[in-house]
C-alpha cells in the first residue's frame, strides 16, 4: 500500500490538452539504440511505461538530414520509414497507459553531418565543434525552411501517435539554444541582438507547433536555464528566467535544465540528488504552466519536497528511470526498499558516447528487453530443481544470487568476508564513490527477502569445501586482484624494479595500510581508479604525483562526462600531473618516467609507487575445481564477473545476470539473442532529392 505522504506524487497534472496520470515523467534520454534498432528501442520504452511513468519520451529525434549526429546513434523523423519504426514505440508506450513524447531536434553546428554531408547550420558562421569545417550562418530562407521542417516533423510525430511534442532548446546541442544564447548568436538582424530578437525563432516555432498539432498534442519546451559558462551565456535568475518569462504561457509545459550535458548529467562523484534546484527554483514564479525538472531523483521524499516547495510540478527522471524502470510502481505499491537507485556513475552515458546500445550498472536488463527478452522485474521460472552454490558476494555474485533466487532456485551464497559487496564495498569507501554501495545494498536487500537464498559470511571456500556441499551447479564469482608489477595496457611485461622499490597496488591503498610519501600514482588504466586514488592519498596529507601515458587524467572518463571535472579537482587538490609519460623503472625513493613521444626520461621523487595498470582474475578455485566437473558432487562449473573477465562493476553485474538468466535454458541460437528484423523492404529506385530554398537561389 502506498504511504499517504507520497499521495501528492500521484495527483493528475493538467498538461495542455492532456492530463498526466501522475507526476513521474521519463524525460528524453539517449540510449544508443538509434534508428537502427527500433524494436529494442520500443521494447525499452514500453517497459518504462509498464513501470508507471505518466509519460515516456524519446531522445533527440532529428527533424531533417541537416542534423545528423553520426557517429552517435540517432533516431530520426525524416520519412515514412522512420514513422513506421517509431510507431512501434508509441504502440509499446500506449499499451501501458502512458503518454509518448517526441523530442524534435536540430543540432545546428553541434553535429557534423558526416552521413548526410549536408551543410551545417548556425545562427552565425562558426567552426564546427567536431570537424575542420564551418557552419554557415542561416539566412532568412534557411530560417523559413527550418520552421517548415520542424512543423512537418511535428505533424509526423502526431501521425505516428505521439501525445507530447517537444521543442528542444537545451544541452548546448541545439539550434534553438544557439539562437537564444549571446555566446552563439552574433546576428545583427531581427533574430540577433536584444533578447526579444534572440527568442524570436523559439517563439515562432512554438506558435508553428501549437498551430500544427496543439489541438490534441501537448507542446513542451525543453530549455537551458543556465549555460554554466559565466556572464557571457544564459544565466539562471537573469536571461534564463527572462526567456521563460517572455514566452511563459505559450507552450503547454516547460522542461528546464542546465547545460552542457556534463552539467546536466552530473555524476554522484561531483553532485548529489536535486543538484539543479538552485537553477530551477525561480521558474514557477514566471509561468503557470507545469514545470518539469531533473536532478537524479531517486528518493520519493526529495520528489515530494520539490513539489511541496513549489520548485517543480512534474518529476523528470532519466537515469533513475534507467536504473529502475518500475520506480513509480514501487512508490505506489509502498515497496520503497525495492527501488533500485541510480548510483550516478554515467555508464549509461558512456555507452552512447561510444556509439553503442545502453548499459546500466544497476539495471543489467536495460537495452536487453527485446534482444534477450529480459525484464527488470519478471524472471523465467527455474529450469530445474537443482540447488546452486555461488562463491563470492561482489556485484557479480550478488546479482546472480538475486536473479537465480527470483527464478526460484535454491541458492547458497558463500562469501569469504564478513561484509558483502566485494569490490563495491571497497571502492565505495574511496573519495566521491560513496553512492556506489547501492549496487550491493539493493541486491542484499532483495536476497534477504528470499527464503530460498542462504548467505554464508566469513566462509572462504576451498575446492574441498565446494565439493563437500554436493551442489550440482557451482558458480564462481571470486573477483580479481590488482597487479603490483606494472603489466598493463601499454606495458606488456613487468616494469623493472630495483631493490628497495616500494610498488603498491590499488588493493593495497584500499586496504588502508600506511603509505609513505611522496607517492607516484601511475595510471595506465585510464578509468576512475587512478584519479580517485591520487585524490584519496592527497587527502591523507601525502605529496602525490599522477603520471599517465594518456594525454589526460582518467582519460576514459570523457565518456562518462567526468574528465574535465576530475582533472580540475586533481589539479586543485595540489596533485602534480605528468601526462604523456610511461613508467619505465622504479627505484628506492624514485621512479623514472619516459615521454611517450620522444622517449626522453626524467626522474620523480617517489617513496611509494601505486600501479593502476591491470588486474588478474582470481582463478585459483576454478583451477582447483575444473577437472572435477561432471562428477557426482558437481555437474556444472561456471565463472562470472571479474574472475572470468576483469572489467567494470557494470560488466560484473551483467555477467552475473547473464548466467542467471541462461541457467538451464536451451540455447536459442549461436548468439543467444534476437537481432533486429529489417524494417522495410523496397526496391532501389530513382530518387529525387528535396532542394532547399537556399540551394535554389544558389543555383540561379
Ligand atoms: P565481481 O566484481 O566479479 O563481483 P569482486 O571482487 O567484487 O568480484 O567480489 C569477489 C568476492 O568474492 C569478494 O567479496 C571476495 O571476498 C569473494 N571471494 C573470493 N574468493 C573466495 C572464496 N574462495 N570463497 C568465498 N568468497 C570468496
Ligand atoms: Fe545510474 Fe549508472 Fe545506471 Fe546510468 S549507468 S542509470 S548513472 S546507475
């Protein structure tokens, strides 16, 4: 039963010609499925609708080939094929009683049009962000064309069955934001200069859209309220408020956020839940229309507080809805401890940035709903009555245990330590990573409710212990151990160490033993560990230098939108940074670095060297058991997570789920998942391209 203090979250909200069934709203978010995987996209959004969100929106839908985000996966609304693909999505969302929202978008000069090769468009002639080309300044004919494309896309969205149509002016990714912003708009005609001129195009597009589809569809504007770029840009409380005040009652809803993406999708390492409130707090003062906002909301108490204090009317969630598509249903049913809270790691963002379908650390089923038939809440019944022994309660073992428990297996989970969680337990104690413990907490919470899952703490299992249990299926989740010899991504042999050299691994630092400074942290891993350990050691008062063969600190975190923030924080903490240098030797009291370009060497003082390079899978138990498979005591032996393939926490969780889902299931085919059917079949035919007014004039 729902706790009455959350009743306010289930009040209906008038929303233009529609009424939202509650205040839970899945705002647009990218997912890397793109136009090429329409069935996966539809199934993923359909599960969200099933989870109780009042509205489920797409990500950016490009309205025209002059906005082509290749190589990033994109969804588009260019032609009848796109309409057919998106119809799958609106049907899937409507099946569960939610509204479907379409985020119409044009990337202006933020895209590169590498597939379509159309010229880039911008308010002002400006170099592209990505390629050595320039965007041209739109003339009046271009502006008229753009308005026509947008109107046509709105009509298409309505025809496809979308209930909410977005006008998008946010994320520093969108033509309309570029017109609004002084930083980007240097025009001297009626579309540039004073604010009334810079808002002109947005006003026109809102009017066009309302006119085209506003009778039955709600028209929402997603807009940047602070560009986080100082007084040159849009600032909260100044132009950010004034823009909305000047258009206050024109659209049916305002969806407000800060930009760019790294400021909007902050990780838990840098910002806590509700971090956009200082920027969004004045919007309701200037409009009576519903205000939607985000801030990695996972706590219903925080959501209630936002509504009661008049900050937001509608609780926008992207990552919280990825981590738990059933969040609203769980609040409604009074099952708060079942909510799988987002940990704010941005693995979901990283997969998009890498051009791949979405992954999530907390929810291994996201993006797998169609492909593998997984569901975040429903599990296949057990394929046999066999008991299962899982050794190791890190993220892989815990996920496997909870999923097998839900399938109905008798599960025994043995863990060497007193506390559960494995690497998550250790890493969440590092500076900034506290919320990562949610990976453990949710799984342990689920397991504790299952009478068919038994946990054995402080139970280090030997091969004899395993065999003595006589459990038919044994799954090893024994994790991995950081190397101490320097072998890693760039160095495929141990780094020479002289007598007296102190070489430590990240595990040594996490164990908390005494470490003598100055410390050299050598990061050949590129993800978070090098930067986090450098900060952790610096906070212990040690002198720290971070050296890496990469040009940037924690270079891979570009994909999680954290890199600039990490490097800034590292530098501001007084940590010395030596980029583009490999570690070539360690001595007592010093280390030798070599420039990756010139090979030129130099020595840094270091009484301790922490090597963040690679991990070895803990394979001992597997090696001791592998030739006993098939005997009476043990029929099947499997490995999951880091002891099978060291990787991220996300890959460990996924690995645990993969084996749990597949146990005793017949193999469907060689890849084990469904690929996407070809959406359309049509003959090659002569094609007459659409000409734009500006092209025609150029041809005259
Ligand atoms: P993963 O990321 O794959 O889940 P972790 O390193 O996080 O791996 O977790 C592995 C867990 O396995 C740790 O908690 C560790 O204590 C436990 N473990 C390792 N070897 C044994 C063993 N022989 N018996 C019981 N537990 C073990
Ligand atoms: Fe949250 Fe991380 Fe999942 Fe993204 S990947 S939704 S940030 S838990």
